[in-house]
């Protein structure tokens, strides 16, 4: 007999909770904010809206289903199961945070603060939770789910990193680092570079960090759609010198293409979706390959 689906509610600590934890009491946190020209009432109201949304979503889970909750800080220690239905209650970035830990489970994004969040990934209001959960069957398939492209980096020592928005490769302090950059689909062209890092992003990431770099470069390359098997990559602040070049500074990667980077510095990291604490550690001579990931994020539309 198959297990009943499990609704996994993913949330994060609110700003209010962080302030009270840091300062000890509501009053002390309010005094701290007031000294900096901010109003505790606004922060507390956003906290209440988030908690109301979480309670409403929890009450919408079908009675026959199992239920679990996981805070963002605990995602790397939580074991997701194939029959899970993941309900992200919070901001768009929280969907990206959880994406790397999933393997085909459907994701429902619930916006706790409409108007403040862009709503690109948290597309629904809490009142829609019951209807959306009903659209997901016991075999963990969903109607109207978008298959969002993800990007992956695989090192030659089998380290692997997956991200929904983008992967950054470079110095931990975003300072200049040296490496060899190559394109597998362009006749094996390789260039020695010194730069503040390389950014490889998806169509979903084209609304964030990737878009800012794209705009600075004049927007000449067409941005990929979130479901398109195409990535864009940019080298940040490439430095020309007798030993380093600047010919390979931007491009696109199709599903069969990849970017390779061989480290020529003492230390280089690769992290995804802005989470520097969860990074690949690469040393001199190691090579990492970056391209589209076979894994997709199944986001209920």
C-alpha cells in the first residue's frame, strides 16, 4: 500500500522573530528600530501576516495527508521523500532555496506579502491552498506545473551543485581570481582569465542578479525563458594583461553545451542562488563543468 502524500510546508524565520531573538524582548527590538528611523509596528504586522498565511495553508492540507514543516535554515538536514508535495510559504527566494534539495516533487508557492514580493515563484495567495493541493494527486503529479530549468556545476572530484537562478564561480571575497575558461561547443576554445568571477544563470534567474549583469552589458543576448533549456553566462570585470584575455566574456549555453573552468588560484568557490555558506570548494588545477541540469523544478502554476 502506497503512502499518503505528505505536505511539507517550507517557511523562514521572520524579520520580527530575528529582531526579538537578537535583542531579547519586543520592547528592546522596538527601541532599536526606532533609533534607526524604523517602525516596529510595520515589522510586527508582516510577521502576523506570515503566521496567518502559514496557519491557513496548514489547515488546507487534506485530512488524509501527512504534514511536516521545515525552516529554511534546516533545509540541508531535511529528507524530502518522493511522495512529498512542497508548499513554500514566503518569498520568491525561498522557492530557489528549496529547489536544489528536490527531485521532481511538485512545488506550490504561497505569497505571504503580496505587493512586496514580485510573485514570480510564489504565485498564489493562501486562500488558494486548498484548491491547489487538491490538484496534486496521490502519485505526486500536478496539473498545470511548469518545468523550470536549473543550472548545475560538477567538479572533477564529483562535487555537485544545483541552483534555480544562477551559479557564481570565483573568489569567496569576489576579488580577482585566475582560471582557464573553456567552451565545449565552440571547438574547445580556452582562454586564461583574471576576473572577479563568472555568473551562469537560467531564465528564472533572469529576473535577478543575471538580469542586472545583462543590463550592464547592453542586453544584446536574448534572455531565456524560465522553462527554456538555455543559459546565459557572463564574466565579471575581466582583466586584460599579457597573460590573461578578455575575448570570452559572455555567451549562451544550450542544453548540450557547457562551460568549463580550470582553477589557477589557491582557492575558488562555486555557490548557487546567493547562498555562499553552501559552496563547492575548488583548488589549483581542479576543473568544474557548468551547464543545464537534467533535474527540473516542478512549480505549480
